[in-house]
């Protein structure tokens, strides 16, 4: 069997609207690796939209499902590019799981740029008004930086450019070949 193109899982973290899902999909298409979006995976597995999971059980119920899902995906033998929900870093166990099972990349964005990228904020129960989004983003920034092996700045960049930069970095680090 030929060597896998990805050496280990790559977890994309960052605030809502950072472009994690689009970048993961683009890299998968360009490099022939498998990407997986955690929120989409959770919605399919639960048969419910994220906002309905929040509405039914609150953030705590969602976070429990998120950790269970992360552990399941991280334990898979085939290396994946996983785009994670923006709040994954709020649970220390999630950070440990990601650090133990692969490379973590922070796609950095600020709340104002994120707001301009998110077309349907109703699908994000934790993206309310811009003031609280700025606060949440600032509070999480150290968590993203702590968990990440490296950061890619996304301000003013297209999905193609971010994907290209990330592919170059992963290749130079020997994680992608
Ligand atoms: C969340 C981000 C969302 C989703 C959920 C909670 C957060 O994912 O997981 O609404 O806490 O920031 P995206 O970052 O993909 O929007």
C-alpha cells in the first residue's frame, strides 16, 4: 500500500467565519486527502441542526457531543483534515485530544471580518451582536494560540490563498507530501 499523503490528522481551529470548513474542503480537493467538518458530522449523526441541539440542551449538551465526536474522529487510523467548531478550544480535554493526535492549525480572523464572511448568523447560536462577538473572539484568542502548532493569518485572503499557504506550510513541516 502506498504511504498516506497526510502523516497525521490536521485540526483546523479558529473563530467562527475563519474559513475552516472551506479551507479544509479546498485542501482535500487539491491534495487528494480526506476532510471532515465536525459540525456537519454532528448534525448528520444527531439528525438535528446545531442550533436545535443548542435550543434543546444548551451549550453544555452540544459540548458533550463535540468532545465525544472529536475523540471518535481523532482515533481513526486514516489521517483527516478536520475543520472544528469555533468553540472546541473552550474545553481543555479537546485541546489535549487534538495535541495528542495530530497537528493543530489556527486560522486567525477578527470578529469584524468574521461577521462580514458569515452570511447566515442564525445558524451560529453563539454569534450574536458584533460587540459580544468581539468579546468572545478576544477571550478565545489565547486559547487558539495555546493549542495551535502554528497560525495562518486569514485577513483579506481568499480561501485559495489560505489553502495554498497552509499546503506549503504542512509540506515544509513534513506533515503533507
Ligand atoms: C461555535 C462555532 C460553530 C458551532 C457552534 C458553536 C462556537 O462552528 O460549532 O455554533 O462556540 O464558536 P463554526 O466555527 O464552524 O461556525
